[in-house]
C-alpha cells in the first residue's frame, strides 16, 4: 500500500476526530490566556501521536516535538503566526 493510499484510508477517522474536537472546543469556549482545557486537549493528542510535549509556553501554549532521527531539524509555524503584516502579499513574498 502506498503512502498516498494510507493517508486517504485514514481520512475518515481523522475527519471524525477533527469534527469532535471542533464541536468540543466551541461548546467550551475559553478566554485568551485561560485556554487550559484547550491546551490540555492539544497536549494529549500530541502525546497520543508520539510527540514530545512542552506545555505552558507563554502561559497556555503547547509545543509538540517529533524526533525523526539524525538529520536537519524542521520547524512548522502555523500560518496565522507567520506574518504580522496586514498585507497578504508581504506574507507570500517574505521568507520565514
């Protein structure tokens, strides 16, 4: 089975999980810098997926570290954190 097929086969269960989390988070809203329940949920899922988890970053932030052996490190920053500029064009053209 190819990696592509594996991803597609797991899509239904991933979508179901994402929908459950979406509904749960919206049923239990939290104020900024008081997102302890949301952070705990994110940390638990990252641990379940095999990530090393750091919590309470900047108060309620969560970081997941996936170690992939030797090689160059890779960092993923969510899109909403990448560019403080109001210009979408600036975000697309700027190296991060």
